[in-house]
C-alpha cells in the first residue's frame, strides 16, 4: 500500500512551484518581447514612417498574462 498523505505532501509543493515558475517564465518572455518591440519603435522607426499603435500589442500581452493567471489560479485551487 502506498502512503498517500506522504505523497501529497511531497508532490503538491512541487506542483505549486512548477506552476509559479511557468507563469513567471511566460510573464518574463512577454515582458521581454514588449520591451524589444518598444526599443525597436524608439530607435528604428522614423517620424515619416507609418506609426505603430502600441496598445494592441500591450493589450494582447496583458490579456494573455491575465488568462494564464486565471488558469493557474483554477489549476492550483480546485
């Protein structure tokens, strides 16, 4: 027979840490991509070129992060 409470005590913290690490990794990647895009807009684009709207990329990234946070919340709490 397996000792289920001992296994739960061992695996549950690992699941929480992996979930948190995955969320931080995704958030870090999204932040890095947005910073690269912003740096490209600041340093490369000239005034006579067609302007780029920043809000669409930031809203998409923000909604992606919020969606992942909701998934992580429901995964770890229910």
